[in-house]
């Protein structure tokens, strides 16, 4: 099996763990902050939820025991990133932030989807 999805999974898990520990890693770039730059408790809860999802789905991808399990984990990751692009991008406070949020989330979705090609050939 290809190492590419495993690396993507590990990177996602590391990011998810980091967001769990420090939710501002997600809330600040997405501008989920108040007028003076503080992160509301509700935004921290949302970020931690996304961090937990990314930690779990990243670990599942990193340690998937078969090609089929890898494909399922890849699908979960792609759908999660597409959801982030739609939901977080759709709620961005301005056009610049929207472009950045959608670009990063869609970029990860595309990279993850393309990595599925390395699994199909195993």
C-alpha cells in the first residue's frame, strides 16, 4: 500500500491534536473571533470538535490495515474537508478570509482525493 495516504493521515492527525490543544490555530485564521480578536467559547468548542474529528480520521487513515479501509478513510477525509470549505468558508466574515478558508480546505480535499489513486494501483 502507498505511503502517501498514510502521510496525509498522520499530518491530519497532528493538526487535529494541535487544534484540540490550541483551538486558536483554527479560529484565528478563519476569523472566528470577536471584534477585539478574542475567541468566543462557542468558536473554541467548534474548533475542538473539528480537531477531534481530524485527529480520529487522520489516525484511521494513517493506520488503515487494507486498501479498502484506506479508501473509506480517504472518503471520510475528503468529505470532511469539503464540508469545512462549504461551512467555514460560507461563514467567513469577508471575501479574503473566505478565499483562504475555501482554498486551504479544498486544497486538502483535492490532495487527499488524488492520493486515492495511489491506493487503487496497489
